[in-house]
């Protein structure tokens, strides 16, 4: 009886402070991922003379990639997902025990191999938490997601320097406690996040354009992280990261919350130019070019990550995308891109030249990014395939318009680009002749498209289509 009463009080407390607790949990998970990926405070003295930080990044990225692929394969082949109390408890145990094992075994054996199993446990455990965190963010909304990223930059600005100053035992204890705190948060928030699972439409695929965007950005990040690890001292990295967190937080607030631009503009007119500008500085010589290039890139990378996460939440919350498949697909794209970037750096990025990176390598990398961006910048593709709208975080529900509802219907029922255009005109009450004149096609072609649309939607008249679009808009506003 006492346990039941305590559980009710805990759930009531969570309901009253949901957004604040979500921000805290997101910051905890981000710190965990940051320290694992950047290999902070490796307590093995024999590792000082080898390139283990870069090796550790390889291990972290590769294990996270394998874990997400395995989770996706299990879901597709067997219909089972790594979710629920038991699976999350095992993941928390793995991630929590890794730092302790590393500390004890490292101090006893002083061998490089001790680092590998601990990194596998930590990286694999963190990967299992990612879909659940995406589901909680979707339950909280796009605006809360952006605020989470801003708060994360501020927290890392404080925690990253502090983590180097506190005793190693304190740092290890904090790293071990973080997965357990996240597990407690997931259990408290399960009821509020259940509606996200209920709304998911089965059979939806992760948009290829989204995966390609993440792959290209993560490939650049892999190269830059390798450069930072090999050519930048830990103290310099700390200063660069701190400045990047400050600038990124300001940009997130300005671009994503204040200006309320579109996802398209935020990604390809702000994030990508900033990141490529940072990499372009690597053709120069000297420490200043290295530090400035890394700083500029990291600012764009943090803004990119916040925009992509807001985009994922938008799709799960408003387009009824499957949170599990979408979040795993995004992580797989990010890890695969980082892995490719690390390999590219080892393959061509370490040539003995006076500049930070070989100019030919930088030109090749930027050319790939440029060509890909030109394809991704197709506005109609972004609109119909992603269902993108303006990032209106002041009132997400009221910001949904008639046009957005049509795009959502087209996305859910896998309509083609032309069918999406015709749905929008039909839902506005246009007849077939007016549609043919506006789209410069024959009236017979319009009839064929309309018949295909009705068949896909399972309706029989224009009036039913109008009611479907109106009900979609109403369900979003409720």
C-alpha cells in the first residue's frame, strides 16, 4: 500500500514538472554520450603514449552503430523491440557498470585491452536509451525539444571543465549514476509517453533525404573529431568546446525559437554553411586556423543536431511516424557518417603537409557536401517527403494550417508529389478543370490522379477528402 502511494506521488510530481524533468533527463543523457564519445578521463596510465582517444571514438561509434542495427533487425525480423522495464534495466546496468569496471580493472592491469569492453558496455547501453528519449521528447513537443538542446549547451559548458577538475572517483561515480537516473525518469514518464506509441502509423519508413542529410553532416563531424583528437591539446579542446556551446545556444534560441524559420532554412542555409566554413579553414596553417575551424564547425554541428532532433520530434508528434524506427534510423545514419569520416581521415587526412588537412582532401570533402546539398535543397522534395513546416514554437498546435494538414495526409498515405499537389487543390474545392489549368496537365490526367488518390485513402468523393483533411487539422489542435 505504501509503495502504491509513493508511486502515485511520484507520477503526480512528474505530471506537474514534466518539461523541467525532461530537460534534466536530456541533459544527463547528452553528458553521458558526450563523455563516452570524447573519451574523457581515461584512468589507465599506459594509454598516454598511444592514440587511444581516437581509437576510443572508433569503438564508441562502431558499437553504437552495431547496437542500433541489431535493434532494428530484431524489430523488423521478429517484431520485438528493446523497450520496457526489463530491457531498459539491463541497458542501464551495462552503461552504469562500465565506468566502475574501467576504474578497477584499469588500475589493476594497466593494459590497453581493459578500455575496449568498458567502452562497448557504455556505448551499447547508451544506444538502447535513445528511442525512449525520443519518445519522451515527442510527448513534450518541439518547443521543449529546442529548450532541451539550449539547456544541454549550458550544462556542458559547466560540466565539461568541471569533469576535468573533480577527483577521478567523483567523475566515475557521476558517470555510473547517470544511467540509473535516466532509468528512473523513463519509468516515471511511461504513462505520459504511451500516447506516442498509440499514434504511430505502422509501415512508415525513414525518409531517405533525412538519412542522407544526417550522413553527410556526420561524415564531416567524423573528420573534425579526428583532427581535434590528433592535433589539439585537451586544454585547448576544452576552451573551443566551451565557446562553441555558448555560440550554439545563442543560435538555437535565435534561429529555432525567435525567428521561427523553416527546417529547410535552418539546416541548409544556416547549419551546412557554418560547418563547411569551419572545415574550409583547415586548408590554412597554424594553431589559430585549427582552433577557429574547429570552433566554427562545432557551432554549426550543435545547431544541426538540435534542428534534426526537433525534426524527428515533429514527425513523431504530428505525422505519426514510428518513433522507434525513426530514432534508430537517425542514429544509424549519424554513426555511419561518423565512422566514414574517421576512416577518410586515416586514409587521406594524415598526409604530411603544412596545412591542417591536405587541400585536395578538403576540396574533395566540400565538393561531396556541395553536390549533396544541391540535391537536398529541392524545396518541393523537402515539403512533400519530410512534411516540413515552419518551426513555430510559440503555439505548435495553433500553427498548423490547412496546407500543413494536406501535407500530413499525403505523407501518411504515401502519395506522390503530383498527387499531393492535387489533394491540396481538391481539398480547397477546386474542380478537375481548374486543377488541370493550374498544373498545366490534361483533365484526363487529373481524373486518373484523383482516382488513385481516392483508392489510396479509401474514400469515394471530394467531400470525403475535405472531411479527412479537416479532421486531421482538428486532431492536431486537440
